[in-house]
């Protein structure tokens, strides 16, 4: 196309289109990273909301008046050579009861030792008399049955007795050796009135009791108390003729009770593959074996109180029902 024809073609264009062409501005596109950055920011806001909102809606548990405690350790106190842990349900009483017996005050705590490398308090467990693992120095301590209560901020908080070791079905060898050394064959014959009566020391069975059951108890295992007593089958001519209960008096093992005809050995043989420990249900005059796996089961020994097997929860309910009946009768 020559210049003349181009000029003629341009003259035919409407001036409106020429003006629009001169004023045209290219549309600017936002960089890709801006778009994706905005999407990422939105995603972060959603994640934060998911994490924080539920925690804002869930009620926070009370510390039970205990103040700060050592990480991963429940509130505990050590009083008169016994360890106590705050009740699982954080039971407290608003007034001083008549059956609270004053023992003393908490005079030390180990919260300032939680990072100590000497190993004495790193596990968060107090081990000195009237010591706590939370800052309650000066708090008054009262005996309450087999447990204690500690006065904190005007309330009396229940602390339950803790077993120092996990329950076992059979005694340690050191205990067996001491019993064998302290109790003579003559004493066994005298108690049983049977010549040649002997202990079967392969069946020295610790006795755990349900003495610590309260209305707040959640499982039988956590209520068990051990008073350093053992049951032992008494044998004569290869047959179990009864069972002796032994205890310590003035650092010497002695026979405390003999039950003629109670074949402990047979009962243990029937349950030793599954039983956690032997239990004396003192509230119901019942004995049996506690099986504590995924769930608790109580296997009763015939001849004592109730004779049917049941779940741990059912046993707890019976103990509490019996306590309520007894209290109503006494009232």
C-alpha cells in the first residue's frame, strides 16, 4: 500500500475510533504470586481458627487450689512416711469436720527443685515428711480415715493414700526369706495344732484391702491399701489344711491369724495366670482376686461374704451402697 492510499483509508475512519485508540491503556495483570499469597493468608486464618476456637470454648479445669505443680505430676504430699495424691475428682470440704485429726503443717515443697540434676526430686514426688510437690508451705494437714485433707485457701482438699509400688500377686523373695527366718515350725504347729505343719513359701500372697474407697473412687485398683500383711497356705502331708496371715510386730514376722480349712493354694492356682493381686474387701467381708487389664474384674473366693464374680465398677457400687446403708442405720 502506497502513502496516498494509506492517507485515503485513514480519512475514512471515524474520529471516535481514533480517539479511543490514542487513549487506550493496557490492562495491568497482578502477578501470580499476589493471588497465591492471598489464598495462603486465608488458609492460615482458617487453621488458626480451628486451633484456637475449640480451646476457647472448652472449660479449663481447676487446679484444685494446688497452685503451680511440677509438670506431669499430680498434686501430692508426703506425711508420716506415707505418700498421698489429691483426689481424682478434686474433692473438697468447705468446713472442718469432727473426724479430721490435726497432724501438722506442710513445711517444704519441691517445686524449686524440678530442674535439679541430683535426681532427688526430678520425678515430682515428695519424699520428706510434711513435704509437697506444689507451693502450699504452711497448709494445715488433717488425718481423715485412711486419707488426709489439706487446708488450702479456706477449703479442705482430699488427698488419697498412694501405693508405693504396683500391686503384685506374690511376695518379694526378701520378704519370704525374712518370714522363713522369723517363724519357726513349732509356732506353725502350735497355731494349727497339727504335727509336721509347714508353710508353703511358694505361695506368700500380699493382702491388699479396699480401705481407701470413697464416693469419688473411679476404679478398685486406685483404692487399694497395703498394710504389710501376707497370707500363706499351711501344708500337712502334702495337703493344704488352712491359711495363716502373718504381720510384723517389733520388726519381727509373727502369725496373726490362722483360718483352718481355707485352701488358699487352690484359689491362687485357679487365678494366678490372670490375677493382678489378692484383695480383701473389708467393707463387705469379702475376698477375691482383682484382674486389672483393659477393664477390672473381681473374682470372688467362695466362703466369704458375696460369692459371685463382678466388674470392678459393680464392686465399687456395692461397697458404696453398703456404706450408705451402714450410715443410715447408725443415724
